[in-house]
């Protein structure tokens, strides 16, 4: 069946990738009978159906991971040996890179240029952790206060449940899988029901890399399957990326048995344009990163803070640049703005646009569906100005191409507005003076911030303050999230 223009799911993906789960080193037929439709965001047709896991599938996956952890070789391998497997996974991903890009675009309509830019970072994560374990100290000999000997060792946290969303499916799963494998954990992963196929391809790569059976297991399904997985007592840790609402429910379920948990959640990040900034240079970052993949990215710069006396000038230049974005079919390499990923996203985003109008913000551009697109979930890139930070469009994560421009009086006011948010994920400062930008960055309560650009890197920790999450992914901090610390005192 053909999906978004130019991708044929049946021809381009093997039967096992479309119909089976990867459990205990085998591609198995799901026991559960439910199926979940993948709907094209361009044509609104059903592209394919993916099986959903039932309880018996969860049992099989969880038990396989538990056996592989408790009795298998994987957690006890030297870390450098696990690193060699990670390198092979990266190599297998590289072989499939063109398909991975197209699969991402086919499932959720991310412009192909965006999928192309994102895929190498997923591969880098496996390379990065393969290299890190070559020199990371998993054991550290120390002296006690009285001169005794003690070894402080880092051990894998155990069996981990990994749950990911649809909006950057391969990279978000790779953050977790690469670090968890490097640490020696075994895994049960559940991808989003809208994007099962990147995870299936990753499972194929893990299998081809020779990772032992039971170390990586993959099931599919929606919220109920995720909640059932989180509740399984055999899991020692849950690592979740998704909405803040689901993250809170998962944290509460984990608290019940004190399972370890990390959460990568929503954002409402501010781009602060200082009065000395070169606006045309700043727009080179703000235009693509205020609505990357249509604003369906957690670190989108959805609040743009500009000095009040320069606000009109800024809005004119920003709106001109936004209006020049090419809206079109996501498989077309020239497309910058494709459709939203699904109907519920379309409804959510249009609802927020209505709310912004009702709250009294001024629509500077956009404001509805793309006029000549009757089918598909296309929404015009939309900019509101005269936004007050207490409006819901400035406080809540819209997850669409809707940006609020907010005026500020001075730097203190800019910091106050940036921090007046339940979230604290990302952000950026634009200035002619990088040290001034750095000083300001230190005052913003957020997990990541860039000066005069926006960067996310596999080797650098990513995560949120406040309701944007708990814990970090990427970098050494990402590895530590999958390790427990044990002190062994050596008495003579
Ligand atoms: P979502 O929370 O609805 O779902 C995410 C995943 O969790 C899916 O696999 C879903 O099936 C599962 N799930 C949902 N409720 C669950 C529950 N109660 N128990 C267990 N599993 C459950 O989010 P979404 O709509 O798929 O993704 C968009 C959200 O993800 C946005 O809020 C976005 O900001 C966030 N996100 C955060 C980051 C980050 O790194 N901070 C990255 C990407 C996306």
C-alpha cells in the first residue's frame, strides 16, 4: 500500500518488519490480535496496520530480558566488548541510512531534509557510546577515612523499559538503547504506535550485529501497552520520552515500587534576542528552530523574546522569513513545512490558534489550514505578536508551527519571562557579545541553551529542568542513568 508520496510500505519493508515483534532474538508473530493503523498525514489513507502487543507478548519480552540480565553474558561482558557490538550496530544503521530517512518521513511527514539531517545523529549515538566505554572508569579504588580499601563500582541498573514518542522516533530511541546497552542493561522497548518502523529497523540492526538473544526486545502498542509495561515488577528502570502528562503518570507508577525512572518531557523554550543582536543572523536560527518539523520537536524555540523598542522591526523581518518557507509534500527535498503528523495534532494546533485569537494576541501571519490543501494535516506557519506570557499560547506546549513573539523591557525582564514557565528544556540567546550571552544563559532555568545558534549533540547531556523532565540523555550523564553505584569494602 502506498503511503506518503513515493513510499511503498509493502515493497520497501520486509514482511517481518511489518508484522512481527523482535523478542528473545527471534522475529515472532504477536500473540495479541489488536492492530493499529498508520494513517498518511498527506492523503489521510491507511498506509498499513501494525500489530499491538497483548499481555502474552509483554510476558515474553519481559521474561526474555530478565533471563538475559540475570543469567546471560551481557551484563558481565567487559564494557569494551559491549562497545564492539555498539560499533557494529552503528555500521548496520549506516547501511540502512537512506531507508531510515524515508521511513521516518513516510510515517509522520517530517520533511525529508529534516529526516536526512536527523538520522546521522542516531548513528552517532551508537558510535559515541562505543567509544566512551573504551575509557570510562566503571571501577574506582578509593581509601576510606580510616585508610581502608574500597572499590566503588558502576553496575548496570538491570532490565530497563524504554518508551518513546513519534516525533523523532529513531534518535529518541537510540539515545536510550545505545546508553543502556553500553551500561550492560537488557531492554524491553516500546515505540510509539504511529512510528513502529524505525524501531523495527533498529531491531534488525541489533540482530545483525549479533547482540545475544533477550538483550534487546521490542514490542508495539499505544498508551495501554506502555502503562502495562511500566507496571511490570520485573523492570528495574523506565526511561520515558513523551508528554509531561504521561511522564507524571509514569513517575507515579514507578514510585510505587521505587523503580528508577528518567523522563524527557515537553518544552516551551525561549529564544532571547538581545538589543545588540544582528537580527538577520539571529533569524537564520530562529526561523528553522522555532518550528523545526512543524514545531513538533520538544526543543522548538516557541517563545521569541525581543526588546519592546525593536519588536515591530523584528516581527516584520521574522514574518517575511516565515512566509518564504516552502510548504509541500514531505518527500520533496525542497519542502520546509509539511503536514502535521496526525489528525489529533491538527485539531490540537488549530485549537491553540483559536485560543490565541480569543486571548487577544495579534496574528502576524498564518492562522489556519493551508488553503489549497483539502486533504492532509497541513497548517500554515503561524506567528502571534502582542502576546503576554500569561496567555495559554505562551504557557502551554502547542507542538505545532505556532510561535509567540513577546516584548521585554530590559534583560531582567527577559530572564523573568523566560523563567516564567512550567517547563525548562531548551533555549537560545542572540547577541553580539558571547560572554554577555553566557552570563544571561546562566540565569535561565533550563537544561540546554545555545548562544547564537541551536545545537544538540550526542556527546552532550540533554534534558530538562522543572516539568521538562528528570535525568539526562546523551553524554556521560546519559550512561550514568543506566548504572547503579556499589561500594565494596575490602578488609584484610
Ligand atoms: P505521549 O506522552 O502521548 O506518548 C509518548 C509514548 O508514551 C508513546 O509511546 C505512548 O504510547 C506512550 N504512553 C503514553 N501514555 C503512557 C502511559 N500513561 N504509560 C506508559 N506509556 C505511555 O507523547 P507523544 O504525543 O507521542 O509525543 C509528544 C510529546 O513528547 C511532546 O510533549 C514532546 O515535547 C515530548 N518530547 C520530549 C522530548 C524530550 O527529549 N524532552 C523529545 C521528544 C518529544
